[in-house]
C-alpha cells in the first residue's frame, strides 16, 4: 500500500426491501461531492463484495453509512477489513450511529461519527481529527449552503430506478430536520436547516439535464410554511418538471395546494398515521382525523394524488381504532379524481406496523419501563433487523397492545392491504 490516502465510501445494500435500487443514498452522495471538493481521493461502493476483498487493497479508509436494519452488514464489513487489511481506518456514520451509539461502541470501529459527516471525515482524512473515537462535528445551515450539491454522476445515478405516476424521477433534499414532536419518530424536534432556493434550483437543472422529468423532494418539512412553499414553488415552477413532496395536514391550506399544483406537484405523501383521533392525540401528531380528510379533499381537488402513510400498533391500538383506520382508508380509496397529468386516478397508501427505534419518545418510555404507552415488547428488539416496510409490504413486529397481540396486528395489516390495495390505480 502506498502513502496515498484513499477513501471508500460504502452505501450498504438493503436485502429486506423489495428493491434497494430505487432511491439513491443522498447522505453518501453529499459526502462524496464534499470529499472530492476537498481534494480527497474518494470512491463510492454501493455493492461491497466480501468475497472479493482484493478489490479494496488500495483504500486506506473505509467509511460505512448505516441505518439500523443494516447494522449486521456494517459489522461484517468491519470484521472482514480488520482481518484482511490490518491497520486501515474504518469509520461508521449515518442514522444508526446517531440513535444506537452505545451499541456501535461495542464494535471495533476507529471512529463513530454522530450526525453530519462532512467536517469529521475531512478531519479524519487530513489526520487532524480529535483523539476521540466518537466525533460530533455539526454543520451549520450557512456551511451546508456552501457545500457542493450531491454527487450525481450519470453512471452512478442510473443504477437507481425511481418513478411516480410513470414519470422517471430522482430525489432532492430541500431541508434537514423537523420541528414537530410525533412520539413514534426519530426526526422529531431536530434542528431545521434549509437549503437556499438557489441550491435547490442548481439541483433541478442538473437533474433535468440528465433527462429526468420528475423530482421527489423527500425532506420531512417541504410544506412547513406558506412562505417557504412560495419561495420553493417560485423556483420549481420555472423548470416544468413534475414533482412529489411530503405534506402535513396541519399546514396544508388551499393556497398552499394551489401553489404546489401550479408549480408541477402531482403527488404528496403525508403521515395520516391512523384513523383514530385517540391515537393521533397520544402520538402528538397535532392533527385531527377531520383535517387529514380535508387534506385529501384539498389535494385531490387540485389534481394532486395523495399517498397516506398509516401505521398499526401505535399506543392504545384496539379493534375499535382499527375499525376507524378502515373507515379512513375507505374514504381515501373511494376517491377518483382527474390528475394534473390528465388521467382519472385514485389515491394510495402504505400500511406498516410501528417499530420502536431508539431515539423515539415511545421507545424511551418503553426502555424506562413506565406504563405511559399501552405497548409491550414480545421479544428483544436487538434480535430483529428492524424495518417497518420490507419485502411485499411485510413489517418486523415486536410489540403488542393490551387489546391486540402481535399476530392480530399482522392479520389486521394484511386484511387492510387486501381490502384496499386493489383500488390503487396502476
Ligand atoms: C430518503 C430516506 C430513505 C430512502 C433512501 C435511503 C438511502 N439509501 O439513503 C429509502 C426509501 C430507501 C429509505 C429506506 C429506509 N429507511 Co429511511 N430515510 C430516508 C430519509 C427521509 C432521508 C435520508 C437522507 O438522505 N437524509 C439526508 C442525508 C444528507 O443525511 P444522512 O443520510 O443522514 O447523511 C448524513 C449523516 O448521517 C452522515 N453520514 C451518513 N453516512 C455516513 C457515513 C460516514 C462514514 C460518515 C462519517 C457520516 C455519514 O453524513 C451525512 C451528510 O451530512 C430519512 C429521514 C431523514 N429526514 O433523514 C429516513 C431514515 C434515515 N430512514 C429510516 C428508516 C427506518 C428506513 C427503513 C428501515 C424503513 C423501512 N423500509 O422499514 C428503510 C431501511 C433502508 C435501509 N437502508 O436500511 C430512519 C432511520 C432509523 C435508523 N435508526 O436507522 C430515518 C431516520 C427515518 C425515521 N425518522 O425513522 N429511507
Ligand atoms: S413523523 Fe413527520 S412530522 Fe412527525 S416528527 Fe417525524 S418527520 Fe416530523
């Protein structure tokens, strides 16, 4: 091995998803463009081959990006690199480190990077990192806006095939963080940092130039305020693309809907979560079943399709709350409307079962042993990969409520999917 420092940035596979070549790994792509801008010799590997380790002979540093369900893969790569290439630096980053730091510390990584990776990776590569294993080197909103846009090399991006409503699309992030407090979500109450409209525009131009006609803006808070939606739609509207984004029932007004529709929005996803007001209140969703329905009506009136994200197995789930969720689905899936693309279409939904990740208020309550949530473990979460939407829509299920067993939750999920998925337009 030469003295030359070389970084391999590893985006792990997701064998439990229907396909892991749909949405590209924006975290790794952001780090890649930043490292290249800093003069670091860096390469992305999105299909790490444990059976051909000789390919990685020239890399001095291995940076693995990991979500919780991928942790076993990350640890396997660590052990293989340690055995084959002693003395190389192995770094773990991504959401798993942020929320499962104590577990990660048990593994022999050289560095564990909590949250933003840019400054930490730069310091590691330059040999100026603090003499600590756990690095927290946050990026400010101003700094984030000075970084290069994510690495979208056509050969790399073309490995990911994402479409909505038949439109060839890819993803863009307009902001990070979420100010809301949903008790089932790890992103609750995280600092909001927004990209300037100019940076969003730079990415739209890049993506359009590569032949994509659609963009999914996948940040949690695209519709956080009418002011922000005005800023973003002013820019997006100029470029004649179709887009999809996430909305929140509490914030969606007619004016917002109209701005979105006029700028090319054809679909919004939104966390309806449950058809039960009791559950919406317990989880601090800050919406009502009625406002969720109004959200659907509004979007559909403007020709915007709605994909509602619903979960079973939240605190207090029982036969009655499931009946209420069924009612909500009946309402959602009975709608037929003229899409902005001209066709008559219907809405869509996801029906998952809540998995209690560390970092959520519910999981913290369960770990403290308080009985504030009507939820009980039926096994050890550490034994589960931990995904809420796997192959064929299946969910890892680890909880029950006082009224419903784990099997009853799975049965209800399957029944609701069978009853309503057939109405999704193709
Ligand atoms: C887009 C997205 C997806 C996409 C694409 C994922 C991908 N390959 O990137 C898809 C749809 C495939 C997906 C799938 C899932 N996701 Co997801 N996803 C997101 C989402 C909305 C945005 C992620 C993102 O790109 N952020 C922007 C980038 C810039 O940030 P980042 O990725 O965190 O990267 C930064 C830092 O983490 C760090 N970093 C990242 N990697 C590395 C590596 C090194 C070496 C270093 C030093 C630093 C570092 O630096 C980066 C730049 O600053 C987040 C929520 C969110 N708002 O973050 C959830 C989120 C990451 N997903 C989550 C979950 C649970 C899942 C699923 C398990 C859901 C399921 N199906 O059951 C699957 C699992 C897939 C898997 N990989 O295991 C959780 C993660 C929880 C956890 N503990 O890991 C999150 C936080 C959502 C939530 N609140 O529950 N997801
Ligand atoms: S579920 Fe959505 S609105 Fe609620 S905290 Fe998480 S990202 Fe924010």
